[in-house]
């Protein structure tokens, strides 16, 4: 796949997503974060990952609502008391801070969907294998560990079910025993494969300091330089505004006005530019691909 962000050099795409992660954590303002959330959702839809977004949507909503409800219950700071719950004040400032944290967390989680779609395992190894070969391989294996174990456990369960080993049926002691048997088989298979993988990588010379070639010869193109220049300029503008105090809402002790001031408008438009660049690339490539 070479269209959209896939068509750029892996470093270009990786740096863009690092900027998204950074802005999601730094810009603690509801308007900025709501704009980022809409932009990231649009980017995911442009990349054809709507089904993936749908599969995670329910859990993400519950996580966000949990933070939104938990913060006013634990933090009672603020000048504007709305009501009392069990003799504890619920303030307007704590509710808005919970909304901001919820939006920030949603942005970070949704960026991972687009990141995993663009930065594949091969691209990740290409970026870091020369500098940190063992660390890059360890990180890559850790990322794929949970879905891999989940898939293997399902396969083991299907096979062992024919022998009457099923942790979902029977009394409690039988379910616990069958569950432990499945975990034992899963861990044994995983350890054996880990040893085989390590021996195979060592036999192929992985991690040696000699110059090694890449299966896919990525090269920086003119589009990479142009995209990097525009995105870095917009990113530095956003970070500069953050250093000057823009893109941050004062919640305590009193809630600051949420409406953007005139001095914040240039930094807000730099954020829009940063988001729209990737959306434009994906939309242009998708439109051109659909007409072919």
C-alpha cells in the first residue's frame, strides 16, 4: 500500500504521529482538543479504518465517561460549587477539568488506531533497528504480544474443548483447573516459540553492527521534504504558543473563559493546518484511487 501517509518515508509518517501524541498531551484546552478529536476521527475514516474505530468505540466511551465522573468525585477544588453529593462539593472547575482529560485521552487512544495502520512492523524495525536493534525487536514483540496470546488461547481452547477441558462450563473448581491447564499450554508454546525466534534471529545475524540492507528501499522524496517542512512549522508554532501559555485553560482556583482570545487564533489555526495536512493527503490519494 503506497497511497496516503503510506507513500511517505517511514520517518516522515512516524514524526507526524509523534507530533499528534505530543499535542494531545500538551494542549489542555477543550476547544483545541475537540478540534483534534474531530480531525483524528476524520483521518481514521479517510484511511478506511472505520470498522476498527467502531470496534474500539464502546470501550473508549466507557473509559472517557469514567474519567469524567471520577474527577469531580475526587477533586473538590474550584470556586463555583454546583451541588453537594454526600456532603462533598461538586464544582464546575472539576467537571471541566474532567471533560478536558477525557478529550485528551480520547485523542491519544484514537491516534494509536491511525498509527498502527500506517507504521507497520517492518517500518518500525527500519526506523530503529540500526540504532537500537534489541530494544526495537523487544518493543515490537511486546506490542504484538497481547493480540497474539489472545488468538493462541482461543485456538488452544477450541482444541482442548474436544477433550472436555472447558473453563466456561462446570463447577467452579473444574473451571479453575481447566483454565490453569490452558494457561500452562499457552505459556509453554509461547516460551518454545520465543526460544526458536531468538535462535533464528541470531543465526541470521540480527543485531550485528555491520551495514545491513532493507527489504523495502525507502527513499526521501520531494513530497517528504515538503510535508516535513509544513508539519514541523505548524508543530513548532503550536509548541511555541503552548510555551507562551496558549492552548492551556486555567481551571483552578477559578475557571478561565473557554472562548479563544484574539492572541490564540494564530496558534489554533496552526493546529488546524497540522491536522488538515494529513487529512488532505489521505483524501486526495483516496479520491484519486477511487477514480482509477
